[in-house]
C-alpha cells in the first residue's frame, strides 16, 4: 500500500466516523481501550518505518527479516499492517463490554447526552449496555461473589453478637474478635486485593440508573419517543424501579396518545371464562399481566389509582366545566378511550381479572374503585337541563359508575367456573368481613360499598339506582343457581345489607332505599327471590 493509498484510507475512515450518529461515536470512544490506542500508534509508526525502509536500510536500522525471499514488498507489508491492525481493533470493538473500570466514562457520556437532551441517543446507548450495567449495579461478578461468601462471611462469624448475655460467652466472643482482628484479618488483606467487590463502580452504576429513570424529563421523553424502553429497566432488579414505575405510569396516563391508551383500547378480547386475552404485541400489558405476580410485586395499582383519584379531585374544583357531567354524546364509542378515568378503571379490570385467573392470593387493592365511586358521586351535578333521567346513562359519570359496578361483578362471577380448589377463591365464610387473599370476596365487599354510596346519594334519579340494583340482582341469581357458588350468593347479600364491610350499627335509611330498589324489579318473574332478599336484608 502506497502512501497515497494510506492517506486515502485514513481520510475514508475519518469521513465514516464523522457521519456516524453521535451515540455510536460516543460508544466507540467508550469501547476503545488503551491497548487499541497503543496498537494504532504502533501501526502508524510501523507504516512510517516501512515508507522509509530504504533509508533505514542504508543506515543499517533494519531487522533483516528477509521479506524479499517471500516476495513481500514495502507496499505489501504496509497493507498487511493496516489490514491486521483494523481487523484486531474491529474484533476487539465488537467484543468489548462495559466494565467496572469504564463505567465512570459511561456515566460521563450519559450525563453529556442528558445535558444536551439527546434522549434518542440515551435510549440507544443505555439499551445496548443495560445487561452489563445491571451486573455492575449489583456487583454481580465472580470475584465479588467469592469475596462475599468467603471473606465477608468469615468476618461476620467473628462479629460480637449483641444477643449474648452470659459473661463467659461474652469473654469467649471478645477473644475470638481480638484473634480475628490481630491474626486473621492481616492474612486476608491479599485476598481483598485479589477479590475486589467493585463497590466504587457499583455506586457509579447506581447513580447512572438513578439519574436516568428518576429524571422526569427522561420519563417524559420515554413516553413520547421510546415507551417500551422502560420495560427493559423494569425487568432488572433495580431498587429505583418502584419509583420509576410510578413516574412512568402517571406520565402514560397524562398522555391520551400514549401506548397505555392504545393497548387498552385494542385489548378487549375475553376468553370463555371472562379472562382478558393479552397478546404479546401489547407489550406493556403483556409485561405487567401475563404473569400477574409482576404487577403484584411492582404495585402497579398505586400509581394508576392515585392518578385517577387526583384527576377526579381536580375536576371537582371546577364543576361547571366538568366534561363528565355532560350527556353521553359519542363517549361510549370513542370518547371513553381518551378518558384517563375510564382507562384507569379498565386498567384495574384487566389487572384484577388477570390476578384472579392466575391464582394470585392478594386483592390487588381493587378497593381503589370505591374511592373512584366516592369522587364521582361528589363531582356529579344534575344542574344541566339537557340530562335525560330515563336514559340508560344520562351522563358520562353515570356510565363510569356503571363501568365500576359491571367490573366488580365480572371479578365475582368467574367463581362459578374456576376450579374449586383454587386458593384465591376459597371462601372462609359468607360474612361481610375481609378476606384479603380472596379476590371475589374482596370484590363483593367493594361492590356492597359502591351500591350503598349510589343508593344513598340524592343526586341520582331512582331509575338509575334501580338499574344498578338490577345488575347486582342478576349476579346474585347467577351465583345462587350453582351449588358451588351459593355461599358467594350469601356473601353478596350480606355485603349488600352491610353496605360493604359489616358495621356495628344498621343504616335504616340505606336499608329502606335498598328495599325500594329491589321492590321495583320484575315481581312477576322474580317475586319469590326478591322477597327472600328483602326479608334477609330487613332482618336485624
């Protein structure tokens, strides 16, 4: 290779480097090591040497390797130097990984990108190194594991226990401690050097993760630019994941064009047992609910529930312009899919349904819907003259209350078909008392509470109250007609009577309103069952 060829190649490499995306150039600088720089300098000097080989030979500064007998010219040799140098560096760059020694450089690069708000490059760079970053974050290296199990465990054995009370045991333990400090610990010093725990690098990695996923600007950019990037972090065991999830879900709910709204709208298919079918293309819902224990551990109900409550409270401050006090319009067909309140309720529906069918022994804080009910009733105003009281849903708030009641019924009804030995549907008793490991029982208590709030409110027309009671009455009949679920029918009656959780004193006003609503049902078709319910409710 001639000097002109070398210059052309160098110019080409510089041009290629210039057109690389900034994230790739930053990553290239991150992957280059001192060995690569040394190799490049050595190759450069070797090429200079070869270009002036004739001069050095006259000065008798050549090694005399006999290249001529192999027909290797100066130009061949220069080409081989360039070829092998590039090949070695390319292989090394391909295999190079983020290491504890380089994590500080990685932190500097990310900090620079965050300062310049280059979020697309942040997502690209962090995704490629996330696995290694997680290992450094947790000090998940062989040396650290050996040190933990050997050195750290050994030192813990020599620790003086506070629980020791007897004087002779105290004296014996103090001697062991002194022996460890004076004799054993000095011998362990070399092993501490040979087996680093990478604590400084781990702290840097923890700061990287904290600065990335707890930055409101980054979370906002995540939702707008690359929403599924968040799932990559949530799959790792980072201590910040809970707080990150809170920020992430709240940001998703605040944006009606986000993937959360899109996936929930396009995830309406139900199986024969009433379980939501969640396809893998709905990556967020699939991640959270395909294995509902993930949603349980992450506590996804908290940010969604708190956001909906906050939104309802904000609407309550300006009742005159509250859109949910308006008539339905196209809300049922289109508007509800852009409503954070409806999407929040549907989120709970998918979550609780998934947990129920997957035998999760926890109520998933489904009682959040009772707070939604309270806020909706507090916000509802019948001042608008356009409201038609005899409509199925006179306003959007009526529809939201119906959706809550209907969802609660859907979390109870599957007990008719689920395996009777399934742990999270085993009913301890039919009393209106808590059973937190039983989702249908918790749903029954929440349903009783919501019914009481709706019936006792003087804001709603009697037609709507009767409509809600009829939905619950049909659920009661469905539970009663099968012997395996008849105890749940009794539990439903007791929850209706108590208005949720069993109280010390009866509420005569509520009982009277409940009786009136039940009496309005079809007496010819269901007279006997209605009379039984009313008799049970009116018992002291």
